[in-house]
C-alpha cells in the first residue's frame, strides 16, 4: 500500500516554518499547484517520507498529513 508510482497529492499542517517546509518540498521537485504535466512520479509512501524528512530538517513539527495517489480529482 502506498508504493504505486504516480501523481501524488500532499496535504499537511505544521506548527511552524511553513515557508521553509514548502520551499524544501519544491526543491525536491514538488509543485504548489495542481496542473503540472512534469510532476515527479513517486509513491505516496515516498512522498510522506520526503515530507517527514523536510520537517525534521527545518525543525517543524508535522501535525497531520496525507499523501494520496491523485489519479482523478478536482481542487482549487
């Protein structure tokens, strides 16, 4: 579970350092919008591991998060 490669949607809350977490994820190739044909193809497990690693690196407490394979969705 969570190991299928595809487009991944990440949603998270951190206690602080949100700009640093966001920038660190973007440095890893993630985007802050839905429409990017060149999005990295990864698994939801890998995305969660990246998010946890980034939070530790910048000193943020990850309060809640979900990473899902985003095959079809609508968002704003």
